[in-house]
C-alpha cells in the first residue's frame, strides 16, 4: 500500500533581524505535526526558510553598513542554527535569494503576464506603504494614523507598478473557502477571511519601482517583484515548480499543502495567494491554519519594552525539549494568549522535573535496585487498579484500558484527535494528567519500595505495568520532546530500530520484553 503524504510549511522569516520566540513558536508547532505524521508512517515534506528581499532588508543592511546579501547570509545562518538548537527536523530550508527560487518566480510572473494579455497590467500606485511589514496600506487600516503592526506612520509613495487583477478571482476564491475546498482553520479565521470580501478588496501591486533589492520582473527589468508576491511562491519553488515537474505534481497537486502561520499575514495567504495560483493555472492551497498572537506578561513583544524573548536563551537554560514543551503548553495553539516567562521555572519543575522525569527515575531505580535491572515478567491475567481510583490500567485482549488507541476514552485515541486538530496544549495536558500524574500517584500509594519484600508477584506486576506505561509515554511525547523520548527508550533498553514507526504493534500492550536489561541513565530534567 502506498504511503500517505503530508506537506507542511511555515511562513518564511524576514532576515532583517535574528530569530525571536514568535518564529520558534510557529516552527516548533510545524515540527510536532511533521514528526507525528512521520511516526504514523507518512511520507513528509516539511518546509521552512528565510524571506530575504525587499526594502526592509535593504534598509537594515544599509544601517549596519553591509550589503543586503551579506545580511541575508549572516541572518539566514542564525535561523538555521536556532532551528538546529530547537531540534527542528525540516525537509528543506529555502532562501529566496536561491537561484532556484528566482527562476521559479520569473516563470510564475511570466505566466501571469502572458505577453501583456494576462492578469497583470501596468498602472500607478499612489498611497501608503509600511516598510516594516512590506505592505501597501489604506487609511482605514491605520490606527491613529499608524500601521497597526508597527505603530509607525507609513510612507506616502507614488510610483509606477504592475497590478494583479484580484477582483476577477474574488468570487472563485470566496466560493472555494465557503465550500472548504480551501480549508481555513480555526473556524473564526475562516469567518475573518470571508469578512474581508465584504469589506471590499481591490487589485494590488505585484511590483516595486524604487526598490532594487528583489527579483526583477521577467517582462520589465526596471521593476522588482513585490516581496510578498515572490515570497509566497517559495511554497511551490521549493518542491520543483519550474525545474522538477514530477516533484511539484507529487507534493502540490496530488498531496496539497498545509500552510501554518500567524494571523497578521492572513490576507496574503488566504486571499491573495489562492487568487495568484488560480490565475497561473495552478491548484490553490488545500489547507491553511492561522494561529493567534501572544503577549509577554500581558504586553506586546517589542525591543523598546525589552521583553523580546530569545529562543537561544531558553534553550541554554532549559534545553531544546523543555523549551518546546514550555512554549506549546502555554495556551491553545489557534488562539491569542499570554506567555508568562517568569512561570517557566515553576512549570518546568512541576511538569518535567517532578512529573515526567521523576516518574521515569523512580520506576527505573526500583527495577535496578530490586530486580537486577531487568524488566519483570508480565501478567495479563488480571488488572491493576490504583486504590485512589485515579488510574485504572486494565489489560484485555492486548489493549490497555487507560491508553487504548481504539476507544474514545483512551489516551492514544484522544492524543491523535488533539494533535490532528492542532490542540497541542490539550494533547500535552492529556499526557500529563492521564498518564504521568496518575502513575506517580500509583507509586505513592502502593509504596513498592516496601511491598517488594512481602508480595513480589504483585510488585512485579506493578513494575511491569509502570515500565510499559513509560514505554507508551515515550511514544506519546516523541513529537513534542524527541530527545527525551530517545533517552527514555535508551534507558528502557529498546533498540533504535524499534523507535521509528508508531503502529498497532508498537501501541499494543506488552511491547516491552520481560528480561530486558534496564540501562539507568542521566536525570531527564534536573530541578531548576
């Protein structure tokens, strides 16, 4: 049977500055989805990268007394390093200064132009432009005369531009969104997108005359392609548009992308991008997930307030896995939320040090100390019930009552549903509340450091049960905390070849062979 495929993208990130926590947040979420699909055996293409053209990049380079290309090279490396430190396992990192991308953009724009008979026409733009977000603005979009995103007055410009016939494609794009043929999630972002059509949308500029740092239009070298228009095309240039039709057909036409991004770029992705694709004779994107903004301790993140959180600093303090956990556990992914950085230590200690790490350490120490470091014999004839009623682990026909992948009450079942609807904080909470905390409670109540002397059979059953739950937990946390998952499997004595694919066999109860040598290792999460 052919593998299922999954194509996921992040936005590409401006290189005018180094990576910040917002970049990390979106990219970690995409990585979790990519890893989850790989675990399920899907063929995955995960795309991220850097957006390197436009007035903002040229301006930043000039201020630093560098060429735009020097700035792009330096900061693109910083993004790659940041993603490496966060254990982001992307398939391809695209740079819009790559020759491959430039050639794809030239082909796409020529297709829209069609020798002057297509959906691009020449005109003059006179109005407002915000260099900070590389966006043409209208008066009604301003707040107190300022760009709502950058809180600065936009520049008034008048220049020759080429325009795209957006209005021609609006009815078709709207219908595709309404029918979920372009699926926009969450539902409130779909409604917000449809609201844009009611407000009125006009043809928009696809080129800049006065900006020199960009990709020239193939039909007019005096103009460069508007940075947003060419940046969107990274989603097709990276998978072969213009140079590998077979790969392009495979990933864009047959599979279709899931675009993941924040709500400030909703209009570009949910309206402009589908319209441009339709005009070029290509399929529109299959699915777009728009997540909210977050504040830092109740305030918008900004350099002037000094509250910009550097993901590199978080990794240095907590490690990659804990940073991934702490960011995604904060609030539901699709919503706006507030990150309280001062509570990171508290949550790290409560959830990871005292919770997950403590569970693994306690159970493995007991087995090492009282059973010669060997996994005890399993006993599937009975079931174990914690007397507090907090956790019931029953084994029947090879299925775990508390962890089943087939019943609606099972942790595996709920985890799959939550991850596939991008509710990462709820997925993490399920693991914490339904697996880790109850298991620690089981140990507290049963006192296995005492019962091994008086009832070895019950002790062995309990220890096997807890070890097997930890094995399941190692799989559950794998997309969120891959390094920790590796370490748990290593300490449980599970060989690497048994750690790749999550399926009915690996999810079945009893996958940890009795007699396996436990290899007690490092403390997973030392307390802060």
